[in-house]
C-alpha cells in the first residue's frame, strides 16, 4: 500500500513515529509540502494506485476531494459531535451535561444569563464540527471581550453549532486508537500544555473504557477505526472517573507516544478488505 503524508505530520512533533514506522515497514511514501502555495501542485499530483493519506485536516480534506484513489479514515461529517453523542449514555461522557447551542448565544445577554443559570459563570465550549474551527476551551460568560474575540477568531458563523457544558476538574488524558474488530491498538498519555511529556500505554481501565465506547456506538461509530480521547476527572463527590472527551478521525490525529505500526497495519487491512469487496 502506498502512502502520502503532509510535512506537518511527517514532523515527529506532530506525527510522532508515523513516518519512521512507514519507513521501517518498507512502504512507498510521498511527503507533501502542504501550504497554500501548493494547491496547484496538489491538483496536478498523479496518484494511480490505491493510496492512504495521513496529515492535517486541511490536507486530508483537499487530497480526497481531488484524488479518487486516496483513502482516509476521516469522514468529517460522521465525526461531528452531534452525529455520535446521541448514541452514548451521558454517564460515559466528560461533558455529561452538554447542550448544543449556536455561537450567537454567546453574544446575546439574555441567552448568556440563561446559560449562567444552568452552568454557572464558567463553561467549557468546543465546536460541533470535526474540522476544529476552534480549540475546546473554558470561557467566563461574564468576559464579553474574550467571548467576542473567540467568536471572531473561530472561523465559523453565528449559526455554527457548539457544545457547551460545565467545567470539570481533569487530572489526566489519554489518546487511544481503537479498531471495531481488534479493539485497542495503541494508546498514549495526552497533554495539551506539556508536549513531549507523553508516555506510551494506558491503565487497563482506560483500555476497557475505550473498547466500551466502540461497543456502545456499534453501527453508529463514524468509522471502523476511531481515535477515542478519554479523560480522568474528579466528580463533585471527590471520586475519580473516566469520561469520553471526543472522537477524532485517525487520518488527521496526532500520534503522541502511541505506536504507529499497529495503526498503519490496521488502516491497510481495512482498506484492502474494502477494495476486495468492490
């Protein structure tokens, strides 16, 4: 199986050992310099054989639009939050008290006051869209300046849907790659603010939890292979608990300290099986 990856994910800071694992496996690899000036070059790229892509959301979205031979695990519409959360019990979620609202709510005084009555002054928000129009973050509903700046910089319109929930005390996070057929493939600790400090592996309870999420989703899972991000957080009663942060598309997700080889091999197995069925 041939591969094309963008230069961002070829960098170990973002893509971990993905590129080095492809080389160790002896794969035919093309590293593409992904920048706005290369759009014409990407359109002219000749891809005649079945090829798997790995890279940024923008790169994967573009390469699949222009090249029919390229396969990815990134059906972005299926990874929108509102497409999978309804199929999971709220007790499995970090944002267990979530609501979906439009961005416009954050700019409306009346609506903001209603949200404060539900959640308090500080809330967690993240985009519904799997294309990550902004990063998940905690905001103060009284801080109008920051709210206006967040809305302005989000890249979405006032009609864009976002998830909002109460703020949780998170004490640990894990990135897991889970196959519907084979279960957990690999995992890593996961820190937004401590890049480079990740450690491969996860406790058994995290493995079980990740596989439970896949089993609960069943036929409603966005794909045969998922990135399942899990948090350990402290409940109001002081007990530590696991909760689903979000699902992510494997073809656009960072590896961190995960082992890329089982991910690569499972991606290839699934795509080769699909090609045989055509």
